[in-house]
């Protein structure tokens, strides 16, 4: 997949999906504590529980003292 830029050029568009468990682990390794994970689809955020088919995940985290 490519993305068209305003100057007419194209750049590759790469996406990577993560599971909630992976996000929690990566944030922990970066010094954050996950406070909550919520699900949403197409930008509709209502602090709803995560479902298995979510495309978007909102992560609320806090930087730890480390």
C-alpha cells in the first residue's frame, strides 16, 4: 500500500497491529504503567471494554518513577 504526498510522490504505508498484552508489555518496558485499555472503532471512544475485533485501542498510562 502507498500513500500519495502533496508533491505527487508516493511513499510506502506500513501498519502494524498490536494485542493489548503486547502494548502493556512494551509500555512497561518503556517505564509506563497502564491504567486502562478501552476499545473503539473508527474514532468512536466511549470507554467501552475491549472486544476481540477492535481496530483501535485507547491506552491510558502513567510514567513511573524509574
